[in-house]
């Protein structure tokens, strides 16, 4: 996932405040494949999350949840035949009501 897409999802889709703090933390973040080797290239990354950061799992989950929701809406709009459903049969355009919830993808940890 790109950092730019993640910040946009957090700001616009989920209306998470103070995204700029995380954005500043990630701005210009670099990694070296061999940290103690002066000849090793320093790589600036603008995708993914920082390995080992306490916030990384949550940032990943925010992005993946937005992606899964987008896939579900797209599936409904395109009348996707691969829909899955929890609950009773459902009629109409509603994704969720008292009878159940329809979706077209499942995400388990890092496996979609």
C-alpha cells in the first residue's frame, strides 16, 4: 500500500484526526539492507509500514478494511456473483440490514 493512499483513507474515509503526525513520522523514512555496511544503499520507502513499529499493524488494518469495503461495494454495484452472506437471504440494494450482511471478500490477518 502506498503511504499517500493510506493517509487519504485515514483522512477521508475514516476521518481519523492528526494523520499529519503519522505522515511526518513516515516522511523520508529510509532503510538499509545492511545497516552496518557503508557501501549498502539507503532506500527511501513510500509503501508499506515500518516493520517492528507498534502502529504498523493498526495502519495495515485500516488500509485493508477500506480495501475490503471497496471490494464489497464494487461487487454489489457490478452485481458480483461471488458474494458471500452472513445471515438470512437479503433482497434489495442494502448491504446490511436485520437479516444479514453480504460481502464479496474475506480477510484473515495478512491473507485475503
